[in-house]
């Protein structure tokens, strides 16, 4: 998929209200996700969790907590597949498998990699006519071990704007950097934004 197509997919959701949309990929995780949920509750913030189907199957209670606390969820495939490296039929079947555990019209491709063909068939794979591919415009970099927590936090604070969709991860490696408190507080305090979940009307 061309970069301009990814930009369009993101901008279809991004808006100009005084809001930013925190999102967390790759969970639920038995330690990282509860940590994130506790912080969101502390800041009275809402977020969107793009979950891996096999992780939801493994940790259903944590997935239920995400929903019970008023956050949104999205499909992130069942096995965290790279759309560019996976045959279309296999990729779409994996999305369908995740859909057995994740009830949502939202989809985010792992690594941001999805082909035009796959994107066009998301609704059918998810069995949801309202299905939408949700990309992002700010990548925290929390998965990159070469970046310090401070660098990741500064990246988020400097690049987030009205309507930004920001990517963090509630998984093992990023959890060790714990940049969410600094990054989230920085956006809220320095720029006065409200944290909202992604919703499709």
C-alpha cells in the first residue's frame, strides 16, 4: 500500500477537535495492560486497545476489564501477521479468527503493513460493514530499544496535535520503558488535550 493511502486511512479518522487518541497495540498482556489501565484511570483518560486475538483468548479477564472501564478495542489480527509478507487468504482468515474474540469494527494492521487488496476486504473478513482501518500519525517508538524513555516521550509531546492518533504498546518490551506517564502527562498538561477513545458512528 502506498504511503498516501496510509495517510488517507489515518486522516479519515483524525479530526481537529481538542482531543488526542491514545492507542495501545499487541495486548492484552498480564502485566503491561493492567499497568496501562491503572494509569488511564488515574488520568481519567480513555484509549483504544488494538488486541491480538490469541492474547485475548489467553487473557479474557483483562480484555473484559478494558471494556468494563469504558475503553474501545480493535482487531490487530490473531497472530500479529505482517500483511506484506502474508498471502491474502491467510491474512484475511487470521483477521476473521481474531474477530471471534474481538467484537469491534476497528482494525489496525500489525507494523502498519497491509496491501490494498487486504484493506478492501477487511469488512468481509471482520463480518462488519462498518469496519475501518485505523492507522496513526504519531508513533511513540516505545518498541525501539535504542530510544530512551525520555526520547520516546519527547517524540510524542512534540509531534502530537489536535486529533492525533498516537501509538503505544501494552506488551513486554515497551512496558520496560514505561514512557506513558511522562508522554501522556506532557500532552495533557503542556497542550491541554483531552484523551478520547476511537469511535465509529
